[in-house]
């Protein structure tokens, strides 16, 4: 019965509950309207440049009505300045809403701005510039209203002032000074004058901090002029003392733009310290005085005529080298025609070794008994066979060159014994290390060229794709802090932000191609001489293998291409693009110097490029993990020293040693026999001097890296390569002169010219127009104006001069042994 009664009266209960809820809602609504009726709204007609002191509570709202006349030909800024005078306003801030015809601006006072780690900075004094909507008529009266309200029931006292900004529009080449702070940003309008398609906006300050941001925004509302939204649209960059952005008319349909300057709440983005660290969340921090005085000036940038002059200047410099090379080739060809050799004459003057004091024949044909019996002969894997040197050197050349494949030649047991005897002579001649078939060696060294060409293609394609992506990101986001340009001399062209830095790399490509043409000419002349069985080409001079020269020219061209790619958007992460082929060039030059006197035992292309790949691998590791990581530096320094010692051993013994389980026993035995049992000097004194100097330099560089841990690891690694190259080159020149050889006029001119150009090039390199070892804002402090044709800066001059210097260095390597072309190889000493 009870259940049946509930079912019977259920609909009545539901209706009763719905009615009760409706009654409650009606009551609440009535109360709200009643409360709203008690809130007072006061509208006042207000005037410009008058300070209004008033109090606002939750029960009253004040509306200030303003009107002003705007002209289409003259733009005046309107600025709202507000001060909150009551204490404790942070808990119930005042809301200011500025209602305009086509825009609404709202902000609270105190204004709360956030920093890193959710720090909160309150500002009781706020100043904002109103966005100016465009007018279509010649003059128009516009109205705007300032609504003031709060939820505080106690009442908050404030001051309000609306004023005109007479200097709102910037004029070309006229400096304007102003003051900004985080809560009082500033922005100004600039209109492109007729005939100006590109302008450069420069903002400067004598104060390093506080950190600030300059932004270029289109003429539209709202204007993003606070620290937390200035990066939303347009182009922007952080600054300490200077900032510069190049602006093109084509990017702004209205032919005008806003220059916005915002002071940041913290200095960390500009490399400054973080002074405050809140221990409690939502704790308000007093930022102190962060006002900054700045200057802004807008100047016309270069026009298209300067672009044309810059390109013609660049082409003219490097085409002049083509013309000069053509003239020199014509003169040399005329001399070769006049100097026709009918009969091969054996040179009458034999160079005298300056490091022999007895009979060279006796010394060259006699092995040091101590070196054989005491130092090396104790190990069966490292011993010598009982064969006289005369039986080796007297063998028929055709017999020793019977194999076409280099591997077959190297694996024959008797040839291996020959190498043990020949390569460990106290005084070596080039003929001792030029015993392999020329066809085999030519094929071996041509692999250098084909390998580096393949490496270049596979390396360059993803690099080009990546830097295009970088440039696209910069153009889309407007973040000018991504790339480290010299913004005071960065001339855009199309989507490229710094076309001049890219164009100046043309020299590497053009001079690399010219060097390839010079090498090709020499290769053709030498091939023709071999085809007609010219005895000078067959038996005299340094053996001519051009594969490494082709690889060097290709590497120079690739360096130009990759350096241009790097300068599309130079920064810390892609600096390896600019240095990878510098490592290649330094390594190839060292290999070429060594190959000149050691053609049979030079490293193969696969080994060489594998080592260079390891260098680039460590370069990448250094860029990613090396900054301030002591473990990385310890590991690298140890590997650097071990590699130096292994290479020194390889060079000292001409490859006639083995790294196996018996190496420690042999080292102990050599130390015992040569240092303890009897004190004997090194068998190869000249090689020992070079290797000792090389070890001192490399150990010193390793110690420097371990102690200083430089941030620029790629440059540090490049410095190691260049120091070793210069050391070996200086040793080669000294030993060449010491051996009674001479340097011909052309080679001497190349050496002197290259040395002078390298000096000037390094001067411009160390000007340091930007550095990604600092923040972008700090890097811009090093920016400088253009110095040549208002188009090229110091770094562009470095590109010009360094490409010429590299080209000259290659010519030195190509021509420095031309004096030996008529000297038989058994009279040319190895060092």
C-alpha cells in the first residue's frame, strides 16, 4: 500500500519541487537587480592634459568621456597615465577599460607582470599609448571613453591623466629620445617617404640594463606593447645598448609601421643576472626602478644601385684573378715553347745535404748497426732480414713495378722486407719512397677527389634544406634573436636577411674553380709528357699526383657554399657548417705536404676521410656537450694526446711498426738499449725535431683546452688543425732550404703575397662583429656599420681576403717544388 501511494503522488511531488526551484531563482534575480540598481555609474566629460583624482569602489563606476579631432595628414598619439595611490591595492586592483571606435584597451592597476619561474612584479604607475584607428576623411572628431571600476568595497584612490603625444610620428634621420619601463612601454609611427623602399630602425641606449625589446609591428589594433605579448606579431629583438632592424616597404601594405619599445621585467634574456628568487608561490616582488632612456632613429637603407655595385665589385675582384692567371699561363707557354729540350741532360749540380758531415754515399748505403740490432731487431715481427741495401736498390725498376694493384705489391713478403730496409735508412731520397706504379698511385689519389665530391653533395643538400628552414622560421615568427647577424650591415634580398654576407662567399667558389683549372692544366701537360716518355717527367722531380690538389680545390668550393649556408642564419647550432670543410682543407694540405716526399706511404682516401669524420664528430660533441662539461674536456684531451703520440710514432718509423700486444715490450726494450745500456741519440734527427715540436704544440693546446674549456669548441678544434699545418709547412720550408734546394720566383711571390693577405684577413676576422657565445642582445653590442660601398662589413672583407689567401696557399703547395723538376729523384732528400 505504501509503494502504491508513492507511485500515485510522485508526479505531484516533482511539480512541487520544480516550482520551488523557480521561486528561488526569481528571488535571486530580484536581489541582483536590486543590488545593481544601487550601484552608481557616473559619466564625466573630461579634457586632455588634466589630472583627475578620484576614488572608486565596488558601488560606483566612473566613465570619462573624451573627444579629439584627428587629421588624415597628421597623426597624434594619445597616452593614458594612471597612478594608484592607495595601499594594498594588489588584492583588489582597479580595472581601466578604454573604449575607442575600432579598438578596446583594458588593463588593471597595479599591473602584474610575470617573469621566469612565475615571478610576479607589481607596478602601481602605468602608462599606455592608445592605438590610433585610421580615418578616411580629411578631419574627423573621434570619441573614446575610459571606464574605471573595481570590486573593492573599501575604495581605492587613483589619478588619471590623458595627454597628447606630439612626437608620435618619427621623421627620417631625426633622433628622438624617450624613457620607457615595463609598465610604461612606448611606441611610435613611421611612414615611408616617397623614394624610400627600405629603412633601418636603430634604437640605442647608454644603459646596458634593464633589458628591453624593440618590435616592428603593422599599423593595426591592438598594439602588443607589454613584455608578455610583444612577441605575438611583427619582428622583434632583445637589446641592451643597441638594436637595429631593417624594414622593407613591401612587407607593410599601409606604407607605415609602429616602432615598439618594451622594457622587460627581468634581464636574463640579455645575459643579466636573476636578482630575485621567490621562495613562496604568488609572492609579489618589488622590481625597483627599471626605467631606461633610449634613442630611436630611422634612416633610409641602401637602394638597388648599391646592390648592383656590390655584386659587380665582388665579381670584379675574383674575375681579375682569372685574367691574371690567363696572362701568366700565356707567358709560361711562350717560355716553354722557346725552351725546347732536344736531349735530356743530367743535371751538373747535385744538391749537397747540409746535414751530412761525411760521405753521403757511405752514410746512405750503410745502416746503423745500433738501430738494427739494439732498438728494433729484438722482435721477430719488427725485425729485418739479412739483405744488403745494394741488392735492394740495384733491382730492376720493372721488376719492382710488375704489379698494377697496390694491395698486391704491399702483401708480397720480399717487398715487405724491402720496405723495412729502405724506409729505415738514415738518409732517404724520394726515389726510395716512389717505387710503386704511377698508375696505381694516380688511381689511389684520384679517390680523394671523388670521395670529397660525394661527401660534399651528401653534406650540402641537408644543410641547404636546414638553413632554408631557419630563414623561414625567422621570417614567419619575426624572432630576430634566432640568427646572429651584424644588424647594422645586414642587407636583405628576397627572403634572405643578410645577402651581403652570403655574396662575399663567392670568392671561395670562384677561386676554388680557378685552382681546379690550374691543376687540370698541369695534369694535362704532365700526362702528355708521360705519353711521349719524357725522362724528366718519368725520373725527375717530385712525383706529380694531382688527386689531392683536385680534392683541395673542391673543398675550397664547398667551403664557400657551406659558409654561405651558415650566414643565411648564423648561430651556435649550425657553426659546424662553416668549419667542417675547414677541417677538410687543413687535413688535405697536411696530407699533400707529406705526399710530396712520401708518395708511396701516404694515407689512403678512406683512412684520411675517416679520421676527418672523427674530427667532425668530436666537433659536434663539443658543440652539444662541451660547454662547461669538464668530463668531456678530460676525455677529449686524453684522446688528443694519445692521437698525437700514435701519429708521431707512425711518422718517425715511416709506418714500419705495429700496434699489437708486443708494443709495450718493444717500448721497454728500446728505452733499455738506447737510454740505459748506452745513451744514443735519435737515428732520424730531423724527423725527431719536427715531432718534438709538434708534441709540444699539441700538448700545450690540450692543456689550454683542459684549463680554459673555451665555449667555442669548433674554433678551438680548427685552431689545433691550423697550428699543426703551419708547423709542418714551416718545417718543410726550412728543411727544403737546408737541403740545398731553392724556391723559384713564382713560388716566392705566392708565399709573400699569401702571407701579407693572411695578415690582413686575420685583422678583419678578429674584429668580432657578432658572437654567438653571448646572448643575442650582447652580440649586437659588437655590431658595426658597413665599411666598403655601404654594402660590405668587416666580416665580408674577411671572406674576400681569406678566400684569396687560401687560393694563394694552394698555389704555394702547387709550385713550391718546381725547382726540382730537372733533378733526379735519388738526389732529392726526404724530410
